[in-house]
């Protein structure tokens, strides 16, 4: 897969070999020679490339060669990649990339390995599938098929920089990281993101996840320590100010429960940052690694497909570190809380409000009335409050931050006043008893996962003016049978109604963008009207919609995505004349599908498009691609 760069790689090897003959090599040069030879040998044979033991330097192999560029930054003109012996960097079109990006990432990886004692090159432990980067490449890169082949073995760290500012940076399993456009610039405060996500990658490459608190704690703590001692990156990011002002009460009676339940929003970062300070200061990094190994072994021996429950992780912490681990942490924390910019909240009153900003509600009232002095409801302000049944939001409030009411399982009804102009993601996530919602006329979008897992939600008013419903907004809202969408709506992101109870829905003709998995798992969905100008039906749009027997596709549609109707209840369907491409598994596992009419203009049908749809007959024009396809795959064909 690397043949087009063989000449360049051979040149590197020859130069290094000549240097070796001429004089004694330094240990670093000798290692680089071994790395370059191994890379060339593996790529020429087409074998998986495994960096040689002890390799700690990235050697350029193929792709975009920034050594020929001048200046500080280079802006990509197309989707491209940089392949080294240590990592693969996939770059979207129109990204501003440091010309010395290889050296910078290599430096970051060195710092991470030196500081944590973990290596990026380890034997993957049982049960892990390091292929998450492929999904991101497939979603955002037109040349994904070519790029995926470059990193097919998942031996090296894969880094994907996407030119989409709505996508957050994240680590994907152990194989790689996803970055914001500005993160790849690695300038000043953005530099910490690359280190943070690479820390996630190295941690997961060395064992099982231990939950978001310890995972984020590990990454935030060591990002802080690396930036404190680094003299090259020159980042001004201050971890202590950015992770200050923790609003949860930490005491001996509740700390273990807080650890087990701290799984949302910013809380895992804040609590984890404090816990890691305590663990490293009291027990040391070697003890942490032994604990991580024990958790990993426990997961493997349990045979669980998912990570260990956090209460199990907590028990292992007490057995590995100390039976009084959590009590010891609380005592240490009370002596050191000012380091983190925290206050002692153990004797706090019901409300924590500062300059019109509601930080936290600590009360236990069933009917809660927010003071009129508040104009902003902070992140997680009411999160996991089990006693609250109703909430009165005054018209002084304009902003509701993410996870504000996440996990308020007894909250039953909410009216958002028209003064509110912004509601952030996951605001009512997991409010399992929430039945009725009236949204503000002032908001333009419903943010991602706002009502996800609100299983009792059956009545919601979405006002005119809203243009966007982001991803997973109504995911798992199983009681939501119908919904009237505003005429102003233009965008519905992926999974917005997945696994909901929706039975009938009309998408207005103004909707010009819908995401994948839109109605994935909507087993009761019977009727859908799609926008007349829709050109692409995304992947898995109607996956497992068992009650969907018929649908009329728009006349301007050109492509039906992969698995679009997989496991659906379709009995018959006519493909519009405008369609040219039908994706793989598009009509797979449709046990009731008897008839499909495919026009002569279709020139591409996936090999597994009708997988296990045994009753289907393809109707089409004699001599068409559809007839040839039917003959090739032994499917009944009827000429029009």
C-alpha cells in the first residue's frame, strides 16, 4: 500500500546506511535507521507494520511531505494524510497545519511516555476493537476507502483532524483521536487538546477503561503535569483555573457514591483531576499502573463486553490502594482544596449563586422555584436531584447550560420561558419521568441529546423559529408517539429520533439536511413524509423500522445509503428515476419485501443490498443494470 513512496523511503535508508559506514551512529540515529528499515520492509511486503522495540521517534513514510513547505503553517488543499512509523495523521481539506506537525506530535508522544511510564506500542488486550477511526473517516472523508487502507492494522496511533467545528475532540478506543480544526494548529491553549486525547489513547492501549472519572482524571492530570514542565510547546493553558470551582459536596459519607455516579458533563473532569492528584501523591504512578492492570484483568476474566461497573471499580480501588481509600481522599482534599480553587461546600445552603449565575442547587424540595436574581442556569446545576418533581424557571433566565437537569428522574413537567435563548446539550438527559415540555420561542436549535432517554415524554411543543434539531435529541423517547415539527426546521442531525416511539412524522420541504440513523430502531414507525428536494437518503435512516410497510421516496433522490431500510417491514417500494446508487444492505433482512422497482438509471447496487430478503422480486427494464445484478446474485427479475 506504500509503493508510490518506495523511492523516497529507500533514499532515507541509503543515506542512513552510508552514515553508518562513514562513522559511528548515535543511539538515536541507530534507532532511526532500524525504524526506517522496518517501515520500508513492512510496507514493501504489504505486511502489518509494528514499530521495533524501543522505538520512540516518528519516521516519515508517505503522504503529504511538509518538509518542502516554507513558513509556520500550511493549509491543506484536499483531503490528505501524513504517514509515519509512529502515527498516521488524516487531514481534512482546508485545515491550517503546522509545518513541523510531525515533530510536535512526536514530541507530545515522547512526553506522554516519559511522564506516565506507558508505551503507545503494546499488545492489545483481549476483547478490544480498535476500528473507531474508520467510522469518522467514512463520515467526513470522500477518500475514506483509500485512507482506511493506510491504517488498516491499527498498530499505530491514528489522528483525524476534521474541518467541522461542531465535532468535539475525542479519543476513539485505543486506535486514535479526533480533533477540532483549531486543535491541529497546536498553538497556545489549543496545544493541550492534542496531549489530552493522546493520553486517552495511551491509557486505553494499556488496559480497560475505568469509567469517565478516572479516564478524564488521568488525561487532565497528566496534561497539566506535561504542560508545567514542557519548554517546547509553550502552552498558556492553566489546568488549575480551567478545572476550578467544583460544585459538588465532597464528604466521607457521600464520596464513594459521588464517584460511582459522576458520569456526565464536566463533573468527571473535575473530580478525576482531584482524585489523580491524591493517587499519584500518596501511592505513586507504579501503584496506579498495577491498579489499572488489575481492572483490565478483572474485565477480561468476567467476560463482559462492556467496561466494569463503577461500583466494581470502586471496590478494586479499596482493595488495591486502601480499604479507607475514599475516606482518606476526603481528608486529603479538605487540606488541599484551595489548590484547585475550591470552597468547602460541606455546610452550604440550598443555593450556590454568584453574580446571577446558578452554580448548584443542594436542596431536597419537591417543588423548586429558581430565584428571580438568576439569569443563567449552570452546567449540572440540578443534576441527579431525585427529589425534585416540578421546577419554576423565571423569565429572568436566558441560558441553560449542558446537563443542567440531567438525571432528575422525578421531574415530570417543564415550561421553558420565552426569555431563554440557549439550551445546551443533555439539559434534560435521563429525566425518565418527564412527560410534558413546552419550549421557549427564543431558541433557534434543540441541542444534542437534550431529551435523550426521557422515556415518559409524550407531549412536547416545538415552536416556530427552530431551525435545527441536533443529534440524539429524542433518542430512546419511547413514549413519544407523534410530534409536530416547525415549518422553519432545516436540519435534523443523526439519530435525532432513534429508538423513539414515533409512529407518524412529516418532514417539511424546507428540511435540507438529515443525518444517519434518523429513525434507527423506531419499531412503531408507520408513516413518513420526506422532503421533496432530498437527494441522499443517509445510511441506516430506517434501520429496524419493522412497522414501516410503504414509503414514497422523493423524485430528486439520487442515492439510497447503506442499510437505509435494513430489517424494515417494507412490503414493496418503487425507486425514483433519479436514483443512480443503492447502498450495501439497503434492503437487507426485509423479510416481507416482495417487490422493488429499480429504474434504468441505477448503475450501482451493493453486493449485499438484498441480503436475506428472500421473497423479493426486482422489477426493471430489460437489459438494465438491475437485470444484470439480479442475474448475478440469483434474485428473481421481472422485466417491465
